[in-house]
C-alpha cells in the first residue's frame, strides 16, 4: 500500500527536524559583517554617531566630515596633526596606516578600511586616555598585550605601599548617594589590592589624597575636556598624579535593576578601569581585559583578567595572598562551560528524536 506523503503521526519528528535545520544549518554560509549599531537615545554623542556614514570607506575616497574622524584618531594617539593645515576629508595613505594601527592595537581584523567592526568600536563609549605609542609625543610603551605609560611610572613609596583616595565635595552627581558611590569605588580598589601589595585607604582630605576622584563636565581645566553622553566616559593620569575624573554628563549606575536608562554606564566598571591608569597601566589589546578602552552602555565589566594582573604585577609585584591558579581556573572553567554546552547539544537533540520515534 502506498504511504501518504504526510502523516500527522510523524509530525513531532518533522517539527524537531525543522527546528534543527533553523537552529543548526547543515552548511556554514558566508560570514556577514556585523551591522552598525547606533544608539538612538537623545543626547548621545552626535559627532561619533555620525561616523556611521563612513562604512566601508577606504583609501582614495573623499567624504565630507572625515576630518572629524581624523581628529578622533589624533585624540587617541593614532594620527599626528598636519604641520601647516587642518585635517582634510581625504582617506589618504597616512590615514589608512592610522586605521590599520587602530585595528591591530584593539584586536580587530586588519583591513585598513572602515569596516563595520572598526566603526562599531570607534563609536563605542570609551576611556579618554590615548591608546598607543603611535602618539606623536611617545606617550606609551607597549609590553606584550598590556601597555605602560612612557617611562614606566609607578607609585614609589616605602613598603608596604598605602595610597589614600578621596572624593571631591564640589564635583558630584546628585542622583547617587555618597554611600553608593563610595561602596562601588571601594570594591574597585579592592580588586587591584587583591593582586598587588598595595593598600588603598579612603580619606576626607581631598587636597592631600594620593588619588582624587570627582565628576566633571566639559572643559574642566586639565586639558582633556569631556564631550557629553556616550563619548568619553572618564580619564585618569599616570603615577604619581592621582587625578581620576568621570564625565558628569553620563547616566551613572550602581545597579542596573534600579537604573533603567538605555544609556546607563556602570560606575564600578569604569572606576576599576581608571584605577588601572592611576597605577600605571595603559590600554590593553585584549578585549576581555579591564584595561581595554571601550565599554558599552548597560554592561558590567569588573573582573581583572590575566592580562591586567600580569601588567600590574610587573610594576608592583604580587600580593603574597594572591594565587594565580585561581585566576587561571576561573578563565578555564568559563571556556570549558561553552565547550561542554556545544558538545552536549547534538547528542541531547538526537536522544529526543529517538524517543519520539519509539513512542509512535
């Protein structure tokens, strides 16, 4: 007898197979570049958002407004200013070199073009400290994937080293309490203290504290003006300067459950990063590292990674109570979790299919 082309008896199996084909295609397709994601929130950094129009632009093109992008590359250490005229709108060989250095320094594919991955990173909120030794003033010296400020500055005090820190009474944000701010900053300091023999103690005397923390807007007198929402989030200066400045224009969060803004920035994440600069670390090329320069809104990134720890311990040595194995185990277990999930996925699905067929 001829069997019908379709039977409701086998519909569960067909449904499972259909889901598998959608979730796990049999053949890998061409990799599609990630789309440019732009925050539509009011007050976002309009200058950086406008860079989206340069998608896939490469050498030889001339596009209105590219001079602003060249200023961005100059600000963060990749492009020296022209000697006699302002930046122009031409994607020339010098700018191609700057784009390639940016991609290499921040772990991107080396295309030399303004591809989607590169533009997404350019438009991301970030630290205001320059990235690379490509700066005209030779501000940094790289070592492995982490980097140091030029001259390897560090805090030089009689061991055991104790650094004091204080908060400005005049430069604050009024929607977070003093206790909330102090709690997350204390945790940020403790993360670094756990890996190096340096203690951090809060003091009320802002004028004489080693590290001085405050929220500032726009041009605040240090030569590094802030630029509004979702641009530069903060910056700090190398040892033994001690200034740690946060952009008061941002929507700072200590708990994303209570702060619902789409442009909220995690205070502890930025504080942990800027303390790394206070200690002498420059930016890392490792995306997972605390010292990577960018941080997306509503993202929490507070755990030191191997790259951060190796960099700061090269300056100060290791905290005697720190066990490097614990950090390695944490990274390894995280990677294994992903691998186990992948390995178990297909056997589990086939088991379900077999059970369905047996029960028919």
